[in-house]
C-alpha cells in the first residue's frame, strides 16, 4: 500500500489535554482503530501525562514518595501505541469553522496549526485563585497538577519556617491540611463557611471540624481571606482576614476548582451555568458532531436532582474518556450521569457523601425527611469497632432516597457505595432495608449502619 495515500485518507483525531479523560479517549480510540485508519495527535502543556491528581496530597504529605508512582502511563508508553503526544505544547486557539487548533511549543515559542477531523477537549480544571493583593506572591500555591505538586514540595524543602495556612476547607483544603501536618507544619485552615466540607450539611461538617482540631489544626470558620501579606523579600509572610492576621511561611489555596474552558468559550462552544462544557450522553459537545469533551472541563447530569453539575473527579474523567474513545472509534457508549459520590479523609477520619444535601433538595423544590444515627463499623464486641455517624435524606411521601453523608473512622467511608448504588437504582429507603449486605462481626453489626439509617428514614416517611 502507498504510505502517502494512507496518510492522506485516514482521519485525524486531535486531543487537547494529556491527563485522564484525554488520554483515556486516545487510548480507547486506538484500540478500536489502528494507525492506518486513525492518526492521533495529543497536546499536553505540562511535564506529565495520565496521572492521579487525587494522589497529590499524599505525595506532598510523604505517603507517596515519588511522582512516578502517580503516573499510570508515560508519554513514551503512549507514543509506543502510535499516539503522537506533544508535551510542553499548549493549544492557544480552536478554530471550529476550519477544524484546526493552534498550538505553541512552550520551550521554543514556535506556533503552528494542526487540522482535525475529530476533536477531544479535555482541558481539565484550574484552581480558584481569588482576586486579592499578594495572591501571586512566592510561597502561595494552588494544587491541581503534578507540576503544581512539585512546585509546592520544592517550596516546602526550602522554607525555613514551619507555619502553613490553607485557604478553604473543601476536599483539597482538608487533604492538604493533613499533608502539611504530616510534614511537621503548624497548620491553620481559614474557611469562608460555617464548617469545613461544604459538600456536607453543617451538622456533619461540625464532626469534621472537631476531628481536625483534635489533630492540632487551627480552624478559623466564617472568615474570608482579604489579602496575602508579604515580607521585604516579596515572599508570603501571613494571610489577613477582616479581623486578624495569620502568620504563614507557605499558603495553599484549597478553595476549589473551576472548569478550564477558556479555549472553548473563545471558540463559541456551549457552556453551562457552572462554566463547564455541555455535552450529550455520548459526550459530544452539544451542536457539534465532531467535537467531544470530557473530564473536569464538562458539566454532567445529576441523576438525583435532574440538573447539570460540575464535579471534578478522576473516576468521572476516566469514564468520560472511555465513552469518547468508543464514539471516536466508531462504536457507541454513553455516560448517563452521576449521583455525586465522593470520599476523603483527614488522618484517620473518613468523610463520605452521595446524593443531595438538605440545601440541594430545597433548591430543586423537593420535600424531604432527614435522620441521623450513630452506629459502629463492626459488631460492638469485636475488637477495633469504631463509631460512625450516618445522615440520610429521603423524599417525603415517596420515600425515594435522596442522599447520604457518613463521618467516622476506619470502615466508614466506603459504606457510601451502598447508598450510591441505591441512588442510581432509584430505590426507596423502605426497599433499602431489605438489602442483602455482607455480614460478619469483623466487618459489620448485624444491621449495617446504612441500613439502620434507612430503617429510621422509612419510619419517618411512613409517619409523615
């Protein structure tokens, strides 16, 4: 076969973003179509590909010793699969009409256009950096990529002082607080909310607050950082709120992330209310047959509320990539949506949630009952049993499960998966009480804590 003719007739897939969604899509497309049918060009502006961003706090904290441990597949491994992966190359423009992207080599500064037949946008999310004085000073870090993690570790290695301030108390903030405690820092967490973990209801967040204080972390709630103060050397020395200053040799921004959709917006692609790209069930960008998007730059359907949400999680990104790659490769797959499941920890405290919080249910007009129970992770007489608190929301009258939150020690967090499956299946709390879960004293009481909550919720629904 004439090679020039093969090159002229095959399709070209261009992927923007070399992490979970982008490279999962590229790899799946390559499984379905060989290099004689599909040329794949991928652009990544960083130094790493296919890595676990969720593992960065554990690398910073020392539980993971090398960044290579967080990398699922290197650039060389992708290239061995006939994927033209161009590292340290940033896409600066998408020309939808002419089906091409402009990219800049970050080392040489050279720019060039690359045409595409099919395009995957997997640009991820960016840490929220509040617009305030000093936020860009040396020693202030957002943590979203492995490059960000390396920059923070370098700062920690060269900083003499041992005071750290974490701004924000969501998942990133809580995990980074633990990482810094493990590094031997005095840690202060400044949180705009009334309690840490705004993904929980305040009564459950209070349990997290108490546990963090028990670890020696100073919690400052209901406080917004207004500026970062710097010393004569220009480096951070403190953060300030309206009422106080908190000394800091290093500051970590754990305020959250936003979809990185600057390119998509400039190209006129459709964005949702949270700033993420809007796609159909096959992860095609709405109104564009040859453009797909996945990962932290998209909004997804919440199966419980029926509304679009932005949830930045690697589990979703990898699933998106598989769906996209299947579609690019000529197959058919869909991503139906999420129920909002997440789990985290601060030292030995496990924190989990799925479905709706009370304010979520109110916002979408649902009437509900809520119950909170305390139980143990194992049979009470079995060594190592620890307390956990389970909160459950159910729709009034129908009894449909709406959400579950769990805070406890070992064995608490992953119990949320029971609720996640029940939510996906649209089960009622009454139906949940009959679930045939595994039981033995080392693993659970006779009535699992989630089922205890379901029984109590079912009784409350019947009485309502």
